[in-house]
């Protein structure tokens, strides 16, 4: 519903209109002016905040234009009640507001036309279209940003002038205000005109699509990562960007929604966003041999229909959730899993995916995860609590936050000998369930309280100088990254972003190096014993893995990923299935300490961290790691590249076979036609045994 300030502004604005009517009927110019000021200011505040309430007002027939029109009509009423209906200012005000609203139509039409023309049929990154077509600069943001609000507020000069005229009984101020409003309105419309004709207009959709096809013919992409989804699912494609950059074949990323492109992480891989299915199906992808799919969505059909390439489901995580064995997966030529576990999941699920169509390729994204070498000398153990979110239903097995989270954190912060707690919740935590949100807030408060108590304990010392130096380094790195990134978020529009979207490789590499330095400085900026809540994009989950010695989590891909580290871990049986049944249903927990909702079993996890040599699950974790994620050698990216190359050969073999069959068919058809021609007499020629129509 918005913040308290937004609610107050909306209430003032709504109450301001009855006050305007009352002031007009009384009549009182000062009261009307005061109510007018309140409605203007409240309206402007809500728009500046981008308040949700503005949209709600539109739904109840109280939209922006209506609010301005009502205020202007009430001003006319005020003039009539002041017995000014026979004065020139009354007629001038009436004519002004009619003319002013007459300007709204061309203004709105021009703004809409400019926006529609500058919306490209495709949007790109790292695709050189600028050398193929001319894309002009976008209009100044001041012209198009919140344009309706700006246009309507031009009536302010007329309103103020008319009120001054009514208060002073002098028409001059009124006509000055009226003139200013009309001149500014006409000027706004005139300022938009150059952007709908001439060199300031972008190329037609046909020219843009031709330019993209020309680029595709020259670039000749071989492997495509295809993705469609909502804004919140952008992480599913982002996790594959580094892998795409490391492919031996020429990579291309195809997106279907502009919102995904806006939330795509920086990459050197060419990206084409094609919202229209027809445009995609007409795009020249004849050189592509392998298409990779990170999600099972309806729009995949637009690419799956292309027979000249092989289609592969690679997913966006590896876990025992039902999504990992979606029956839709059988539409792909192959399904790639991290290790043997993925293959077995499909066999057990029996959803139609054949074993011969499954290829084990490892998880290239896990390369940054470091193998555990034990707790570093002089540092207390660090335990990461990384629960997943509550999910779309109320299944108690979705997350440990609700039933076990507080118990887990309480036991960890009170552990003796002590450990450090890092709490990194799933980004979606609390987005659906108010109970989950409240539990998350309580856990956050627990961690903060424990951190404050530990900071006040003289037994925990700190190197203030080193931390100050690390914080200064963070500031320096942030400043440099901001300098390198620049004002990329201030691009004029999609067309400009497409034109100027070529990545600077050196800058990209420097930013990657700086982010690694930032991560190292972040962990040095506070004591190694300090409990911490870690949210946001940085530091990343894998960075938290690397500074932790153990993890507590739920059934999700987080567990499968953490297994790559070889570190002890615990998983919460929030649905209380029981240890044996829980392990039977969830492969990834077979080498885990299984926690009940009371978290009474946490001691086993902490013992494994403190005495690795006596850890009873160490060998099980090693075996499970290979089962889930595949062998360490060859590396996962080498396995992935091999799988891409093998499948590309299959696609090419199929295409050559089709061409050969087509050529053979054409030759046979030509031969049959020739035989038929030889068998049929030419016109005017008598068959054998006949001459001139007479028989022998």
C-alpha cells in the first residue's frame, strides 16, 4: 500500500478536492489557493516516489488527467461564484483550459509515436548494428520521462495567474498566466515534432531485422543459450554467462523478454533479445548447431521447432526437487546433468526421458568453489546458514525458516567452543508468506544481538587498523567500479542501448578483477569472529561458501553446490519425514547431518568441523560429490565443451543426411521425369505400327 508518507500524501490529495469545492462555493480565494497548493504538492510527491497508489487512483476513475480537469473546473466555478462570469478573465480561463486540453491529444500522440518507433523489434548487446544501420540519439529524457505529468503541470501558470486576478480584481495577471501556459504547451508539442520525422527517427523494423541477420551471417553463431522468463528469473540465465564465455564454439544468447535483458549481468557474449515469436522464427540461425535451454517455459517452442540444431536442457540448478525431473524435458534431444545422480533421478521418475539422451557434464559454475582444507589456524570455525525460501505453497518441507530457523541460529550463537554464524537467506524469502518474513526478521535480530554481545566481550579481539584499511579499500574499489560502469543506467532508451551496447573487454576484465578484490576486502573489513547477516548480490553465495567451514541449509540446489567444497553440512528435515525416509527421497542429504526442527543434532556438524579426522561422514561426502557432480578430471568446462562439440557433430550429420536425401530425391525425380518424357510420343508422331492413321 505504500509508505506512511505516501499514504499521508494520498489522503491530503484526495481530501484536497472536497476542500477545493467548498472553497469555490463559499467562495474564498485564499482557501482555494491553499487547497490547490496541497493537491499539486501531494500529487507531485506521489509521482516522484513512483507510488503504487497513483496506479490505484487510476483504477477508480481518479487518474492524473481527471484530477487536473476537476481542479480547473472548480477554478471556473470559483470565478462564477465571485461574480466574474461576465469578465474577460472568466472567458479567457475557459478558453485556455479548453485549448490546453486540446494540446493533450497531439502531445500524447507524439510521445506514444516516438516511444513506439524507438522500440526496436530486437534489442542487442555486443552486436555491432551501428556500422550497419543509423540509430539516432534518443530524445532528451526531460521530454519523455513522466511526460503526461509534466504537460499537465504546465497549467500551473494559468491557475496561479487566474487566482491572482480573482484576488486583486485585475485581469492582467490572469492573461499573463494563461499566455504562459499556452505558450509552454505549444512549445512542448513543437519540441517533440523533430523526433517523428527526418534523421532523428530510427530505422524501420525491417531494416533493423535485416541488419541483425547480416550480423548473424558474418558472426556465424554455433551455440545458443535460449532463455525466457520473468524479471525474478534473471538469475537462471546469469549463472550460465561465464560458461558461455568459455565455450570453444561461437556463443550467442537469445532472450525473449526485455526485462530479462535489463537485468542481465555484464558479459562479453553477444545477446539478442527477440520479444516477437514471428521475428525469432524468421531470424537467420542457420549456422547454429546446439541450443541450450536453462528453463522449461512455453516460449521454448519457438526455438524447438528448428530441426537444423540439437536442443539441450541444461537447467538452472541440480537438486532433488520435482523441477529437476520435469516431464517436459523429454522434448529435448538431450538432457545434461551434473553427475550420475541426475541420470538416476530421471530413471526413477520415469517421465519419458531416455537414459541414452542424458549426458553428464558436471557443473561449470562450481569452479570458484574452493575445496576445504580445514579451519585456518587462529580462526574460529564459520558456519553458514543458507535456507531457501518458502516456495509457492505451504509445504513445511520447503524451508527451515518457519519451524527450525530460530532454533538453528540460537544453538549456533551459543555454541561452546564458539563459532561464527553467517546468515544468507534466499532473495525471495518473505515475498509470499508473511510468516516467513517475520521469521526472517527474528533470525536477523538474533544474529545482530549475538554480534553486539560478542563485540562487547573482551575475549574477542580485533585489529582495528587492518579493518579500517580494508574498509578504505572497499571505498576505493567501489569508486573505481562506479567510474568504469559509468552512468550505464541513464541510457536514453532501448535503441541507444542497442547501438552503444558493445562491451569494452578490457574494462570488463578490470571490473571482474576489482570485484574479486572487493570480495577479499569485504571479509577483511570486520573481525573473523563477527556474526553477520549477508544479503544482496555481493558477496555472492559461493564467496560465503569459501569463507565457511560448514553449512546448514534446506533441500535446494544450494546443498548440491556446497557439496563441491567437500565441507561438512547439515540439512533440515522440516517436514519431519524421519532420517531414513528423508535420505531416501533426497540424494543430496545422504552425507549430511540431518536436523530435526529442534536442531538438537547440530552438535554432530560442529564436531565434524572441529575434528575433521574423526568425521564419520567425510568418506560419504567424497563419494556423494562424485555421484552428484561428476569427476574432478577432466574439468567440468572441458566436459561441457566436449558435449557441445559432440552434439554439434550429430546436428551436422543430420543436416548433411537431409541434404543428401533431398539431392537424391531431386535426382530421382529428374530421372523419372526424363523416363516419362521418353515414354510419351511427341505430338503428331504415330505410335509404332501406325502410319498416317492407317493400320498395317
